[in-house]
């Protein structure tokens, strides 16, 4: 299979990746805010910080999943993941494998991808505006 045949599916692949990442991130928020799905290892209550994380994950995951305000949301989420990594995980060890921050790094990079590339074709951001049809 030639590379050109594969590359033509990049926009749709980007949309699928955005939807899946958004749903997984949304799940992190529902676990913190609603207790569903219940976590296997419940984290100790952190009060306001845990609630704020849950709100960011819930709202950010929802907006990313439906593809609205994708670029600004992705930039904010990338920043949140970078801060989470450097505050919570980096002090434990230089190596992400040892400090447990692999997911935060991956989320950060994927969110930066959405900031640069946009949402893909299957998103509210890509719907034709009503003004353009008038």
C-alpha cells in the first residue's frame, strides 16, 4: 500500500483519535465528579483540587469529543497536563516510566497535536456556518 493511499485518510483518522481521546478524558472527569465508573484504586480525597481537575477533565473531554472550540480547548488541556506532570510526577523521578507520568505526557502531546492540526472533519467546528449559506 502506497503512503499516498494511507495519507488520504489522515483527516478522518484525526477525528477518530479526537473522539476517542475526548471520551477517555471525559471518563476521568466523570470518575472524579460522579464516582462513575468507580475507580479500582480510589484516590484520596483532595478537596477542591480534585473537584477542579474533574471539572477540567469533564468539560474539556466533552468539548473535545464533540469537536467544538477544539484548538483553544486542546491548548488549555495540554497546559493542564504539562502542569500535572511537572507538579505531581517529575519530582518523583526523571524517567516517566518510573514516576508514573506517562499518560500525562501522552495526553499533553496529543492535545498539542489537536491544537496544531485542528479537530478533523467530523466535528462541530467543521460544520458550515449558517452565515455562509445566506
